[in-house]
């Protein structure tokens, strides 16, 4: 359960996230759970000592990444979401993402997108680095490596969903995404294997 | 001081961008015309609620779907070729294939998007459902055929009457 004490620890995590990152999650809640659901999230945040209203989120501003974690933990707790639900949320937030629209012009080929991956990441977070060390159109796979992002395990499933949906938008086929390395399981970085 | 000014400008630009994004999103969501955005690879990258409704696919199902799966193969090949060559297609009649599997006649419009170097980065695709129009067209055609039959019958009868009257007159003339 998300407590005030835990929230106070989380808010101290170094790094920032764009308001848009927060807002897409709340857009998802609004779409799936309606205004009542959204109010529950706002109330939970106020209860944890970090009040914020949906309408106050400025998409282009930067917020502490810990605040994003608090928001995600609140959503998970209120709606009793499991790992699959969080992954689904990661897939669906694409719909609300302005950055995806901005980067759509690179969705003409896998090569173009892979070149833009580090920039796409930096538009969202001031911490962590995302790269594609390996990919093959012929062998139908891509590896995404996320370094310096030891923030919270709640991101693992969200990112899994997000990356798999973005990959589907490029490779023109249903994809499978697995987290093959995780910083919370003793690895030096997170790694996702996407196959199609 | 200079930094403050720069921050203010960035903040202003960021607010403008947010307002613009909200405006575009509202139009896209509001549009009763089914719209989607397709990548040069032929993958649907975005769709509005009207498109989700007409296709019967959810956002998660439709985004990432090859556009060829929603139309007749030959027709869509022509559409993509024309869009990429001419940049625009206005009102091409096509067979749309929604999730129900029941073919739907549709009029399709496309408009290519280009980047700063004039490379095509994808295209918008809009649909107009022709089901009702085609139904009305069919009914009208049926009515016209019926009217033509009726016309043939009544005019034929009229011509026979004229002929008979003519014959009567000839007979009367002979008798007199």
C-alpha cells in the first residue's frame, strides 16, 4: 500500500519526467475508469502528501520522476491492477502521447526509428538512456537496452507494453516483448527482446 | 536575467504547444468522419473514435494493423500507389472490410504528409460509408425498372387502342 512515508522516499529519486508522461497515464484512467476513477487517483495523491489535479498537469513541464512512480503506484493500487493490466496500460497510453505523433515521421522504417530511439527517450525522461544495440529485419527481432534507469520495478511492465506497441507500429506484425534483463534482478541494465 | 527571459519564452512556447496539441486532439476526436493516419509502410499509426466505431476494432487492435487488411487487396494497392504518387486521392470507391467481416462500400480520401525535405512521412485516410447511399440507389433503380415496365405496359396498351380505333374507322368507311 502506498503510504505517505513511502511517497516521501520516492519523491527524492533523482531525475525528471515530462508532464506528458504523467498525463497519458491519467488519460488512460479517464478513458477506462471515467471521471470517478480519475478523482480517486487525485484523492490518493493528495492523501500521500503530493496533491495534483489532472487539469494542472503541464505536458511539456518536467516533474520529479518519483512523482510519476507515486502516480503509477496509486493507479495500480486503486484499480487493483496486476502485471498484465500495467502492460496493457503501457500499450494504450500511446494513443494519448504527443511525442509519438511528433516521432511518427520516423516510422517509415525500422532503421529510421532505431536511430531516433535515444532522442525519443530523452524527450520523456532526464534520466536513463535507451538504445538499440541489435536489430534485424531478416531475423525479425530487436533488442532495446535501458541503462541508468534504476527507478522502480513498476516501470518494467509499463515499458514492456509501450515498447511492444511502438514496435507493432513499425514492423507491421504482432510482436512479443520480453524483459530479458532487469536492474531489479541484479543486471547492469534493463533489456527487452522484441520478436515478430 | 537573460536566463529568466529564456525560461519565460520556453514556458510560453510550451503553453502554446500544449494548447495546439489539445486543439488538434479535440478536432480529431470530434470528427464524425472516420479518420486514421497510415505510415509509408502501410501501418495504421493513429485512428479517431469514428474510425474505431466503423471498423469495429478497438484502438489497441487497429493501431499497428496493416491497412491492406481493411480493404480489398487490389483496390488498396491502387490507393497507396496513387497517394504516394499524387499526394492526394479524392473519393475513390472501395470495399471496406470491418471486423464484422461484412463488406462495406465506402468512398476513401487520402492526403499525404511530407517532412521538411518533402519526403512522404505517411498519409491521412478518411472514409465515407456508402451503405445507405448504395441501398437507396438500389431501391431507386428497382423503382425505375418497375416504372419502365409499367410505362411499357400502359403505352403498349394505348398504342393498341389507337390501332384498334384506326381499324374500326377503316371498317366503318368500307361499310359506308
